C-alpha cells in the first residue's frame, strides 16, 4: 500500500501480490509482444550471479545502498553498464556507469547513507525512472551521448 504512490504498474487490487508478478501481468497487457522474465527473490551475495547471468546491462531501481553496491560490483566484474537512479523526496539522481570508463557507484558514493525511512514522492520517481530509461535507450542505440573520455 505504501508503494502505490510511485508504482504505475501496481494498483490497489495488487496489494499482497509479488511486485514481479503484477509487473509481468501489466507489461504483458500493455504490449503482448514484449517478452518479460521476472524473479521474486531478494538479490543477495548468494544469488546475484544467477540474477545477472546473461544480462547486457543493469538498471538500479533499488531502495537500499547495500544491494546497489552489490550490483555495482557485479557490473564492474562482468563489464556491463550500470544505470543508477535514486530518489529522496523531491530530489533524485541518475548516473550511467560504464565499467573501466566512468566512475563507479562506490567512487561517487563511497559510504552508504544511514538507513532511514525516507520520503518518496511519486512524481520524483517518475522523472528519475524516465531519465534512467532514456539513458538505457541512448546506450542501446549508441547515440545521444558522448563516449566517456572523448
Ligand atoms: Zn569506483
């Protein structure tokens, strides 16, 4: 219930369901030609290799820095891009991390902020998510951005 202010793919009728299942259902209804693969486990040291296996890139939509750092590390190891996004109330940040070419998440945020219940404004999540999606599209199509170091 507390997530509904920022979840366009989850509605009140979905309360109690796994977000991944609700996500798959809504995306499949939106476009039946899209192939969606979901998993419902929490990402951890034990399963991160399986979660990332076969991925061409990682989009960070996490709500905690420990998982972000874990995904950042795996992105560096696998040499795949990592698209970070985070929000705090009316503020947010987005960055694209290209292993070996740009700073990584640890370079930008050496220490995780202290865990706290933080305010989340739905519109902020929408803006940050759209910017992240744009960064991914720019990376995939190879235009609209400048190569790092050029
Ligand atoms: Zn780094």
